[in-house]
């Protein structure tokens, strides 16, 4: 069997997010986030789980960095909790909170691991939510001010920044369907939130450029492979509505400085107010696009399909089943997404900032898990990234979601995405078979054919 080699300098890493792993939700001056408030309400999260303790990473961080070094990671993607840095969302800085990220970054650098920091992975400050949250246009300035504080402290050492992680998950699940905090169900608020998050992104990019920092800045979008169920007019139109009012809204805004007119017309009175200069602000040049990819979705027109008059169904490629998230597995979907970005948006530098799967672990008596299912999933998706590169896509790196099992939002701790097992009783970390396998991939900068 031959080896599929990746370009020199290809960045291999693993990802996490603050609320999902840190715990210590109210320690050392941290303020309350919308996720703290939401999980403390009854019946919001499976089994009543919360991120209060999560994986206790806030306290175990030095050990976790040592583990990353053992696993051979070249880069670690993490997010910064806005409310650790600015407990009230704006105003007074919390030195202990900022100090935590300072120490994390220094430790990573000492271990030879490149820090890749995300400013917003959904844990918006509750104090600002009380002022209207993302649907309040001022949120764009609140975010830029927060970004400036973080850049000033860490900008000299963190070479790679993302403004938001999957902003529209927070916007639509938070304000349109209400499954995530703040739990509001109003599509017009969802679109308003989405527009302001993009404005916030553009303003944070400006803040970074004005600061003269030498790293890269971009944004991360969740990007399933979304395809129409048929070539029929109705299915294609339904696909357009679904895609261009979500992933496509972001991509068109950021890369082309526009929202699709027909989609906006269809959204009608729910569409966000776009003021003069907004689209220029949103489309400031970025250095990379982060893609979080997990699955393929098939869209068909259906008058009973809710707001979008469309039904979205999962798809599994022949021979592949689905994961514990009930997402179909379709490795070729990864190649298709990357080719779509190449063709539509001028082949920008792309990093796969998340890819991975949740499966039920069956640990042995020592807690070790032989997760062959995960290895199969990862191997097939990494091969799919390689195919995209060989077809000219400018992919520069790949991060597994996730470094360790963690708090999977509304589904609590049940789904296990880690290549490292978290024993939630003892907080022990136990690398799974997939972590050993990934070590070899990184060491060889390649994968078997
Ligand atoms: O856990 C999440 C992560 O926070 C964002 N992307 C998808 C992952 C799996 O659902």
C-alpha cells in the first residue's frame, strides 16, 4: 500500500472549545455566559448536564498541554471564554481570566504546538444578552472591543485567529429555533443576529489589522455537504433557500460582499436591516476560511417543511452507517465541500478546523478504548481531504474534533467525540486507539492509500 503524502508544513491538530472543556464556570472572577444561564435551567440539556465542571481543563491545563505534546499535535485549536476576560462582556478586564489564556499560549509554544485561538465559540456574556444579545446591533462593537483586549494581550504570540466558530449555529439555534441559548424562537431575530455576527467579525478583522499583528485571521463556518434531492426546479430552489440563508449567507457575505437577492426576497420581512457600508465591513479580506465538516444533508422541497418549506435528510454513503449524533457518514462529502469553496470563492486557503465523530465507547477495565469506528471515519475523511488537495483545493491543515470527550451542548456528556477518553468521575484522560493512530498520521505527514 502506498502513502498519501500531504504538503510540507501541513498543520495537524485537534480542537476544543472553552465551555465544552474548561469547567470552573464561576471561578477566578469569571462572569456568567448564556450557556451558564441556559444549562442551569431545568429541561434544557439531556440528563440535566451542565458545563459547570466539564473536563476541568481550567485546572488541568498544564497536564492537557503535556498530553497534546505526547500525541504529537502540531497545533491546538481552542476558544477563549469572553466572560473570563470581561466578566460583564465589556468594561472591566479580569486579569486572572486573561492570565489563564496567557499561560496556555506560553505552554503550547514551549511544547512546540501552534496556538490557534477562536474568540467566540458561542458562550456570549449573559450581561450583554440582557441588553438584547446579538440581535442588538451594538453587539458588533462589543465584540470588536473584546477582540481588541485579547489581541493586545496574546496577539504577539498567537499566529492564527478565528473571529467566530459556526456563528449561525448560535444565531439560528439561539434565536430562531431556540434549542440553544437564549432559547428564543423568532426567525427575524435569528437573521438579525446572524447579520450582526458578521458585522462583528468584520470589525474584529479591522481591529487585528490596525494592531499590526503578524498572524492570520479568518472565520469558521459549519459546512455539511448540502445537496438538492434532485435536479428538479423545486428541490433546487429549496436547496438554495436552505444553503444561502445559512452557510451560503456567510460565505457570500464574507467573500463576495453580498447576500443572495432571491433568498432575501424569500425571507421577506424577516430579513435583517443592512445599512450602507455593512457589506464592505463584512467582506474585509481574511487570511483563511475554517471549515467544520461532519456530514452530508439532502434537501427536498416540501410545503410542510417549516420556515424554509424544505425537508433536510441525512445521507450515508453505501457501506457507512451513522454516528451517535445520528449524522450520516459520507466521506466523499468532504471533497465536495472543498471543491465547492474552491470553485465559488476563488480557492482561498482553507483549514479543516473540525472533523470527527461521536461513537459509543466500550472501555476495557483500564479505561482504554479501541475505537476502530472512529479510525475508519477519520481515515476516510483525511483521504477525502487529500483527494481535494490533489484536485487543486488549497487546504493547509486538519483538526480533529475533538481532543477529548467533552460537553456536547444540548446533548450533554453522552456523545463522545474525543480521541482521548475523559473519565468524568476522576477526570483522567486516557488516549484511545484513534489517538495512537493519529500520532502516526502526523509523524508521517500522510496516510495509507
Ligand atoms: O461540539 C461541536 C462544536 O462545538 C462545534 N462543531 C460541531 C461539534 C460537534 O457537534
